[in-house]
C-alpha cells in the first residue's frame, strides 16, 4: 500500500516544465518541496497502482454482470464510469 500522506501539500496541477540550454526542470514548487519530490519519485508506483485497481474493478464488473438479474445495473454502470 502506498503512503499517500507523504504527498500532502504538493503543488497542484498543472505543473510547468522549463527547458533551457542545459537542463529541464519544474518552473516552481508552490508548496511543500518534499511532497512534490515524493510525488515525482513515486509516479511509476502510482501508475502501477492505478492500473492494478482498474483491473480489479473490471473483474468486479465481470462478476456482477454474470450475476445481474436487474438489481446490479446501477452498480455496474457506476463502476464502469469510474474506469472510463
């Protein structure tokens, strides 16, 4: 499980990148620089978690669809909307 508390106070989107002759860097950190650094460093982990959760939701949708006799339609639509 990812400790999302370490991202509290991060600079909200959109972030702007500046490219000069030598470097590429963020134009500014509005808030807690450590929170921004943690968010940048963990981006691959966060993406992997999003993919894992989307797959889990798809599995739940498939099971609900098989069991559906009309009473799960709203739940199936709601879950589908979450991952679209």
